[in-house]
């Protein structure tokens, strides 16, 4: 009888050990839910090497149109300012489009109402696009707009040219 009890105790011990081993091995299998550790992705820092060099201020300000070495229709100093100030591609793209419209005022000096209207329309469209950027508050868009004007019309000659252009535009009927 003692041998039977020893056999049962050993058998129960082996079964218990096997059950415990089976349970532990089950916890490490693929069937057990374990939350996946989320790795936070960091946006790569892209250095824009296509920016033109900063032009000499005296040479750049010697003419209305300034220096546009990239030949994209916007002065180099304004181009660099946009890229240095804003990191968002959406903001940069829309500000560059707005800047090109403003640059046309200096580069082509519109002489007729139709020419002024075309430039004004392209600027307004780009400005509306800026305001559609998700998360951009209206006051932020207005500030960006104002800063772009300040950087584009940064000399008295450029400001005078802008004022001459604005006189070509018909009066806004909504203003009274």
C-alpha cells in the first residue's frame, strides 16, 4: 500500500508539474494577448539644400524686383524667410504662392486694371488656400499674411509700387 501511495504522490506531482509547465509555456505563445509597445515615430528633419544663398541687402534692395537666383518668381530673401520661419510644407507652399503673386507687382508693375485684377485674384486664391490648413487659426493666417507683406514690400520704393498697384484695383463695394 505504501508503494501505491508513493506512486500516486509521484503521479500527482508529475501531473501538477506538467500542468504548471503547460500553463507557463502557454503564456509565452502567440495566442496570449500582449499589448504591442508602440514606438513613437519621429518625423525626419529635412534640411532644404535647395534654398538660394541670402543676397547682399544693398544689391537686393537696389531694384524693385530684387534678386531671384532660383528663378521661381519670388525674391531670394523672401524665399529664405518663408523656409526659415515655417516648417510646415502646407504653410510654405501657400506662402510661396502668395509671395509669387506679390512679387509680380514688383517684377511686372501692372499698368492696367485688368493686370492688377489678375494679380489680386491669384493672391486671394492663395490666401484662401492658406486659411484652409487644418488647425490654423484665422488670426494666425492673418499674421502670416501681414508678415509676408512686410517682407515683400520692405523698402519705400517697393511700398510705393504696391500703393500704385492698389489704386488700379476697383474699390471694394463691401467697404463703406
